[in-house]
C-alpha cells in the first residue's frame, strides 16, 4: 500500500490545471489567475486633490496663523470630473473637490475646515508644506506593474485593484465541475425516515459541501444502487464532469462493484489503498484526463479522504498555486494511544487553539470512522506517523489546520 505522502504525490503527478478561459472581471472572484496580471494604466491617472478645500501655492502661507490668516483671491470652483481652465498664481487659490485634477501652479491643498471663506476670497489659518493633501499620478499603481501572480486566488481586494488598472477581462482557470456519487442500497434521502436496515445519506451532502468550499461546483447524482449495470450507466453520465468522486462500493465485499465498473469504462488505475486509518480503501484512477476518486463510504473516512487527497487535487485542477493546508506543531492534551505495531498513519480529529503563545490540541471525542459527531468541533487533523502507537499527554503532534486557507 502507498503511504499517505506517496498517494498524494501519485495523485498530483496526474492532475493538470483546466485550460484557461477569459472571464469578465465580475465573474472572476475566487478563481485562480491563469497568468501574471499587469496594470494597463497608472493609478491615479493624474495628480488630484485628496480633500475638499483650496488648491494653492504653499509659499503663500509662510505667515499663516489663526491670529494672522493669509487672504487669497479665489479664482473659482473645480468639481471632480472637471478640468481646470486656469493656472493658480501667487496670492490665488482655486476651490477644489476631492478627486479633481490639481491645477497648474498649485502645489498643495488646504482642507476647507482650515479656512474662512468670503465673497471671492478665502482666509487660510495654517502654514502648510508643499505636496500636502495631494494624490500624485501613479502613486498607487504603475503602468505595467504586476498586480497578481499566476495561480493566485482572486479576492475582493484584487478585483478592486484590477478594475482600477483597467482589466475588464481576465484569464482564469474555471471552476471544476465535480460529479459526486454515493452508492449503497441501504441509503435513503435526508428527508426520509429510514426503515429497517436503512440509513440517511450524509455523504452526498457533506462531500458536496466540501466541493463547494473548495471553490468548485458540485454535481450531485441520485444515489446509485449496488447493481453493476446501473452503476456503469451513471459513471458514463458522470464522465461529463471535470472530476468524478464516488463513495462506497470500493472495498472487497460481494457488492462492491465500483473498481470493476470504473475499469470496464476504461479508467486507468493509479493506485488502490493507502496505509492510513481511517480510510484505507482509497482508489484513484484517470479516465482520460479526468481524475476519478473512489473513497470509502464511512462518513468520517470519506470527509477525511476528501480533505487530504481530493481537495489538493481539486485545487491543482483549478490552477491554484497553493494546494496544501498550513502545517503546525502542537501539544496534544490528554495524549493518545493506538494499536501497537500498526504500520499505518493515523489521522485524529482535534480542536486546536493558541494559548500562552503555543498551539494546543485535544481530541474531539471518539475517533471511529463512522462517528460524524467527531467532525462537529474539529478544526484540524493530527497526523500520527506509522509505527507510533502512543503520544504522552502534552506530547508533540503535527497538525493540518483544516479551517485555514492553503499556504503552500
């Protein structure tokens, strides 16, 4: 069996980003830039006033005080969006609004609240240095300046800067469409009251939520019964998506048909099974260029497998530069003991918090692969290496911080 690190590398070696598309700026939020994005303009495009006030020459204010204000002749008003029609000379001022172009001759702006206005004149009460309350052309963004690197996830602040820089259309990797299939004759919809031997299908909702939280588009399929012909037909339909994610039917039971049906469809197996707990029976195939994951049906194992393997692959598919959650070291309060001699990596659901400058973690409760309540409080996964069967109380563990954005 592959180790978790080997399995993840095998997956990422197969997954290529979706081809870039050009999208309007309004549709790019949350997507990865497909190339470096550079400013097509300088911002501000012209030197302008940062305040409502008066544009003037700072040298005229050398003697200005509240007791001895300097009186200047007002040439007129200049609104934002207007163009100055006259220059400002010595002893003169132009009433100016925020964002209006600075007129020729002026080198500073005095805020209106530091003046007294009369008919055709203004008294300035304070000495000001040149350049005050002025926004210079290009002080924010320069023409040709790189604003966003390829692979960067576009945030609201990025969208604003790109709009100011004149980029109306962006090359981005599109959201991946992920077909999500759950299998099992025992499953019923969440709205139904399960009969004898039946359970509600939590996986379809949890996994679609994880897909959406990754920035992709989930495509849930109706629950698939444990019947080969039906499963093959649904898989053929799901092949229209960019990625296929199946749960259940992946182990070695008499009704576990998923592996055989995938390979009958032409999928190439990359690996099956990972030396980890929970979630050992993970399978990964390539159907042409489409990644296909077969993950176990136990709800916690399914969500954990998504977090550790599907999410990084999905982020790579969508062109993000960062694919992995932050990793940190913590003290495990209460410790942990496992099976002696277990050669598998163990993933524990934990609550992590910072206290006294240190990161501490505690188990969320019972750690069985079907105990969904263990996910309610979890904000991290503690990774226990193969061969380690005990962590003393307060002992060190490595955490994957599952509620934080990817950083590498």
